[in-house]
């Protein structure tokens, strides 16, 4: 998949292989032939990092949601037990 992304990219291999710091340096040099491409590459990398972060967040949120659902069902079960106990106490008191 990574090779396919590199193959399909419009950026030169030099830009793809450059580190983020090198790309920032290229943008700050104001070489108008390189600035748009370096800026686009930085943006693409930032978007990829953001997508990965969102996927991780979604996984963690899903796990937390499942735990909350189990906790809610546990509370429902305890409430039912309390109601049954209350009914038994009322019956015994009569």
C-alpha cells in the first residue's frame, strides 16, 4: 500500500523522502519552484497523522462506550434486585 501511495503521488521522491524539518526549511527558503510542493507534502503528512489520530480516538471511544453500556446494564440488574427485595419486605411486613 505504501509503495502504491508513493507511486501515485505527484511529488518528487526528494520531497517524499524529506523529513518534516527539511520540508519546513524548503518552505521558508522561499524558492518559489519548491514552496508549493513542499507545502503540499507537509499538508498531506499532517492530514495522514490527523487521520491516524482520529482512528485511534475512535477505537478508544468505542471501548469506553462498551464499558459504559456494561456498567449501565449492571446498574439495571442491581436496581431490579433492589425492587424485588423491596417487594419481598412489603409482603413480609403484611
